C-alpha cells in the first residue's frame, strides 16, 4: 500500500467563511477601473487582485475578490475568514482607490456601505452531481485551503521528537517562522531558510469529495531586496497589527533611481487605517531580520539546498491525519489477474539496457528514417570542449571506424551511417545577433544535403550570473532556420576539470544522449519495455504525445499564447521492425522528429490565445491524429498532459471524465483511439510519501519506505481507477548523501552533519495515469503501456516524469527559442 500526502475533505469538514456579495454598481466601477488599468511594477496585474492584496495587509487575514463563476460574468464576492470592521473597510477601499487613480476620487467605498458579510458554509457551494463526481464554484478551491491550513496550524508538528509551530500567514500558507533552518557562511553569518506548508484543494478521479494535497517547500531567505518579489512581515499584535503578512514587492522609478516598494500601496493603506506603520526601507532586511523576511522569485544560488525530503513529508502526513481526523489517500499495488497473478513490471532491468545507443543500433535507427546518413556538427569555442566531445563520441564509434582527429572542417566517419565534423566559431557563439547565413558561411557542412540529417552540438559559455543576454536562444533559432536541431553543452571552468583521465564527463554524456533524442534515435529498449509480460503491446500501434500549454507574457502589450505540440512513435513488437519518431508541423504534416523539431524552433511557439484558441487547438489535434502517416489499421494511444488540456477538452476534467469532449472526437475513428491523461505536477496529484508494506525495510521504523518504481492503483467511489507510478530521483539513489532527507528532517539534523543542509533533499514523486477512453486497448493495457514509457527513456538508462512521446513534446516546447519569452511578435495568427 502506498501512502500519499493527500486527504479527502467530506462536507462536514469544509467549515465556514464570510462572504460579502458586492453590489453590481461596485463591480461595474471596479471593472471600469480595470479597463483603464495600467500594468505597473508596484501593483497586481488586475484591480480586483490589487484590492484584495491591500485589504489583506490591513486585516492580516486572507482576502479574495473573486467571481462566483468566471471573470466578468455573474456575482462577484469578497471572501475572508472573519468580518472586516466596516470603518477599516471603508478607509482602506477609499485610500486604495485614490492611490490607484492618482486623484481624490471616491466611488467605490460609498457603494459598500450597508453591505454585510454573510457567514457561509462552504459545503453549500459544493455539488455532487453523481457518485464519484464533485464540482465546486471556482472560488471555493482558492479559499478552502484557508480552512484546512487553520486546522493544521492548531497544534505543533512533531518532527522525530522536536515540536515545530507553524504560523498561518495572510495567504493561507503555514510558515515555520520561529524555527528557521540555518547554515553558517564563511563570513561568520548564517544563511537562513523557512519551511512552508501549503494545502492545495483539488479533485480526484472517482472521488466524490474535494481533496487536500499537501505541499512542503523550503523558502530560502535573502539578505537584500534585489529581485525580491514577496516578503513576510510580522505585524502581529505586539506590532500594532494582527498577523504574519505575506505581501508582494514591486518597484518604482523616480528621479533618484529604482526603489523597492511594498506592492498595492500596502504600507500607505495600513498607515491610513491607524495601524502601526509597516517596517520598510532599502536596508529593512538587515534592520529588522526577525520581522521582515524575503525571498527571490527565481531559484538562485544559496548556501542551503532545496527540498525537505520524504521523512518530513511522512511526519507532516501523520500530523495532518490527526489534525483532520482522516486517513491519507492510499493506492494499492497493481497486479495482473488470473493464475500466477503478481506485480506488473514497468521497467526493464538496468542490467539489460546499455547506458547509450550502441553503434550498430544507431545505424539501424538512422536507416529507419527517410535519411540514409547522420551528420553531427559540433560548433565550439575552446579546444577543451572539442576534446571532450571527441572523447564522448568514442562510445558511439564503430570499431572499424578510425579514431577522430582534432582537425576542423574535416568530415570524419563515426559509424557506417554517421559522420562528424567540427568548427571553431567562437565569435558567433557569443553573438546574440547571429543569423543563419553567418552560421552557414562559417560552418558550411550545416547546409542541408539530400539524404543526410544534420544535428548540431553547440558550446555555450554563458554565465547565469552575467547580465549580458544569453546567445543560446538566437543560436537555436538560426540553426533551426537551416533545418538543424541543436543541443548545447557548457564550457567547463578550469576549476572543475578532473585530473582523473578515467573520470566520466557527465555533461558531455548527457548532451550526446540528448542529441540522440533530437534525432529520434533509439534501440530496442522501448520495445523491450512495452512488450514485457502482462499487458504487453502485441501489435503495431501509434503512441502519440499531446502537449498543451498557455504561455502568459510579462510584457505589458504582449498577448498570451497557446502552445500545442504533438510527437508520435510508431511502435512495433516485431524486433525486425525499428520504431520511428515523428513530430507534427501545422500546415506541413508529420515529419521525422528532427526535421519537425527544427521547423517548430524556426517558427512561432504558438497561436494567440484568443476567443477561439481552444476550438482551434482541438481542430489542430484532430487533424494531426487523422493524418498519421500510413498504417491506417494500427490502433492509436494518445497520452496527453493534464496541465492545460482539461480546459481544452472537457472529457479530461474529473467532473466529466470520459463523458465530455476528448482528443479525436472530430474523427470517424474516434472510438478506436485510447486517451490517457497524464499528470506529474506535485501539487495536482497526491504525492507518494511511504510504502506501508512489502519490499526491503529500514531498521529505522520512522524512515519512509520508497515506492520502488512500481505501479499502484486507486479505485474511486464509482469504480473509476487512477494509476500511480511512484518514483525516486537519481540524486536520491546516488548514495547516503542523496538520501539524507529520508534519514533526517531539516529540524533534527545532528550538528556534526550540518553540512548536509547545503545539499538538495529530494522527496518521492509520482506520475498519475487516468484512462479517459480505452479505444482498442483494455483500460489496464493503456495505463501500463503509458507507465512503461515513463520507466524507460529514448536513449539513456533512467526514468522520465512523462511517457516518451509526451516527454519529447514537452522538451520540444521548453527548448523553443521563445519559451517563456514575452515577445509580442512571437505568435501566429489565430
């Protein structure tokens, strides 16, 4: 049995909150202010969010201004945990409006006079339309976590004999304020971090209640305000306030330069309401280290490592079980039925897999594509990197091929079908203005040739601490315009060079394995995985990954983009027939993976997320599924990530799972297509924390047992099943240092092991598989095949969080030159 850090929330446990139904005139005035709202760096992106932040600062309690259904439609509610003093509410709203408008306008506050809070049972806003189904008004998911957090904070958490009190902050998160994690710096000061627990309210397939998923993180504190986006301020009663405030931080430009300010006019409004001023200033973190604590938005270098470890999660789960008076959600081992029933294996034994693709297998994979040859072009700036690449390629060299020489611009054979050529183009590799013509001029073997696929391995020396733009994005796009997919490898600093000639160069190994992924090359490892006994793939099939993501820009005038990426593997259980990998290019169709990837990286990352974006995405996916090349009789198994797809296809949501719209519905053969929803987001699905029985056990009874990479199943109230593949990271499996989070908690680490605070403490994670439609597969086969494709990557020994075709689609998106970029022009019409 697999325990998780998740709990059901039955109706009687949902509690009550105070709701202010906002008058229509107030809502219209707020929306009118929004139409003239200008995105600035000292306030939220929308007025309703800015107002909620300001009221949170004044009341010290969570406050949300949310629509009952969707923005711009129906009632709008102001929700909080306790009634707000009417005088404070009027002063705060009036002051906020005047600061927003930059005038003495007072429209909003008078409209709230006479509006009284209504004590509301959250259970009244939750519906159960059918057994195993639950639906709630959208605002409930946001505010219910406050109720759960308050129950969890009622008593200290016991970490192996040490009690730690968590305070409830104004966002509804739990913060170990009085027990910071510390690690001495060389200068004699202490680096600090704070543990934070956040309850996330979710639904689960087949479960007729809302569930709570616990997420524990380590927030690493900063000593200065540079790049800080949020702060905690202790504004408790001894400081003239009432709570531990979590407030946004922005900046303003004036004649003296750029200054950091508390967002949404929080400091001004707190003062206007007669409360003690909030401490603030350029040196506030040094002047008030026990009252004000800040962290950066990005995961930058810090003396304290990331993560809390699985032992902490197990202690939190035990605490939550008592606080919520509930048992954690559990999964049972999935076994095959019938005679000789036993556990269903999902992973080929490591001893049966090469850590890289062997030369003869590489040639076979190349021969299966429409290209007869592969050319690897390495573009470097230093002789050290050229040497590292030559040494790394030795594993792929056929014994009958000569050893490559350091000569530049000379094509040299690696296998019967593979050749290598190198160029030294240091100036171009650091040029953010580089273009395809310049690259082709300096490295002519990049130019396309009939029957030859070209891939590029490119050196980059960009320092993440350097303020100069990184040239990787323009380089990748310029290469893609030449039809060349690219992989980057960082210059190794002299201080990291190993004196051991036998030492493994892990960055080069990883880069070359990723180069094989770009080419769509694999050997028998994927076939071996999906043809293991019990639920084996027994016929040729299409295995399709569909990745959907909404990219929200940061630039004021840029528009959001909907990214849609499809990758397909044609799988065949016959060992004599190699697998092929393809990528869909809108307007062109399915192309071999490397060519499709280059075309994608040379074009817009997605289509503008306008009114018809979801309908257009459905049409694009159906068009792609309906045009898979050849093999018309082969069944199709679609694996789609859950992140954004549930809004595109209603049949992927828990509320309408399998009954609403699904990928392929626009095709005559839709019923024959299996659709499996994949989720690996740690705050969307129950996190594995402990295998309660079976397997090798530790002598320490309080140590969590790892999930062993097996497949587990949960059966809901209506019989709907969801599968979970538990997983440990490579770091966790690397040795006793990697497992320190299972041996200790950060609060109970022995003094002599204090150095371990600087290490990453990885916890157990999982991937959830939900079969929305089984098509020509059985439900069990569809889930098992998807799980097996997580347990065996394309070209290396290891695991991925998503099945191979979906993993390839997601990585293609993340490698796009405009991934997470805010350029307005990087969209295609529609």
